[in-house]
C-alpha cells in the first residue's frame, strides 16, 4: 500500500496521513480520528476500529469480512 493516496480524502499519502494513526500514533483531534476511522473501514482494519471505539458501546466484532464487502464511496467533512 506504499505510496497509495489516503482514503480519508485529504489528498495526502496514506503513510503520512491516517496510516500514522493506524500504526499507533494518537489522533490529535476529533476530525483526524474520524478520518482515520473512515480509512480503517475502507482498508478493513477491524483491530484499529475496535481500539478506537468507546468500550461502553464497542461490539466484540464488526464483521468487515462480510460478503459482499461494503464499497465505501467517500468521506465529506
């Protein structure tokens, strides 16, 4: 996925955008957290999504491996 454009719509490369949060950096604000979570849905990163979900409402699993898999169209902020 190296060199790929980030799915969040920022126009930046994934590894310098949401990829940093997926790798463990804490999102500094709500917008970047929302963008990183959207990107995680697109990329199928269930572990990241569950880790960034409030424990009071977090499900045991999200089911991103469902067939057919959802096709994400974009994020408007």
